[in-house]
C-alpha cells in the first residue's frame, strides 16, 4: 500500500515508483515538511527526494516503506 510523503521518517528505507522507474533509497535528513535528503541505495548518490518527481507524478506514482 502506498504511503504519503508526510508519513516518511528519517533513517528508513523506501521505494518510489514513478513513470515506470523504480528508486530504492534511505532518508538521511528532512529538509522541509515535504522534502528529504536521500541516499540512492543502487548508485549510492545523495540528492533531494523532490528531484525524483520534479517533472510530475505519473499514474503509477507510489511510495512504499521497505521492511528490513
């Protein structure tokens, strides 16, 4: 089940699906109420979560927490 951005927590791992692309990441720091600094667990790059959906949210947009 998809969760909303405002229920995400720092230090947890999540998966975002948007326009068929899948991103698995860990939240490092809360920047403001609806944006996080994240670490991509595939490439190990850090960037803002808002960069994942800066061009819009597709019909398949979904955020899920990954159980460790």
